[in-house]
C-alpha cells in the first residue's frame, strides 16, 4: 500500500481557495476523503476515480490526484451521495470512501451544514471549518469495491461528422444532427437567428437531407 502522507490541511486550504473560489466545506472534507482512499491504494498502481456527486467533491479529487475530468480518469455519477472511489484502472479493485452520517456529532455545525439545517448565511463558517479539521477522516466510512468490467473499457469517440444545422463537428453516434441542435442546448436562440432544428426538419421534408 501507499505509505500514508501527512495531510497538510493549511496548505490544502490555500489551494482550495485559489482553485474553488473559497474554502468550501465540501471540498475540505473531500480532501480528507481522498487522502484516506489514496492511503489504501498499492504504490505504483495507476488508478482512476469515481465520484457520486457533482458538488464540491470532484474538485478535491482533481486537486489531490492525477484524476481529472479532462483526462478521463474521473467519472461523475450523480447519485446524490457524498462518496468517492479510487480503483486500479486495469483490474477495477479499489476502495470507496463516504461521509458517514452516524459519525457526525448531533450538535455540530457539520450536521447543520451537511443536512442543510441552516442556510449558508446562518452557518458559523469558522466553527464549521474548525470542526472539519478536527474530525478529519473520522467522519468517513470505507470499504473495498470492484468496478464492473464494462466501466473499465475505454470509450472510443468513433466517427466525427459535420452537423447540417450548425456546421460544427460532432460524434456521428449522436444522430442526424448534433446534440446541441437537438433542443438540448442551454442557449436561448435570438429572434434574429433561425432555429437550427426547425430549419433542418424543413429541409429534410423537402428531401434535402
């Protein structure tokens, strides 16, 4: 196993503030969680990560491991659980660390934050961070996991083609037009522009596509 490294919480706080924008409690707890999981991974093992929430925890993984969304070594599944796993990218064996509610003190500011019993302005931030630093990985549970074989396979992008609506490149497997033009786009189309999917359908009805 990897020899556990001393977790320099003050240095980590500084990095979190720079990367995340502020010392978010979730990212701070996440630091202890990631460090706990890393201590269980065999030295020299190339590992990947799974995160079970899109909120805060992915940043802790990206700050403390080589696993990022960009290099495809971090996958996020929105299960709504504050948990992460690190696992051998070839074999799938690893460890899952999760925040254990039973280990949170009933009267602590951590409970007020985690269960949203107080709004952010009502929370005592200094007390909350102090309690997190004191508790550390004692707030966590851990157990071994094995990732299913289908999740170990590297996903290939396949053929890339040009969307007939927006004229941008996209994976052919997404359909006749890109997902952005399949009414999945988060953007409001200005009145001065044609709706690309309506234009495509109109052209298609006339046998253009």
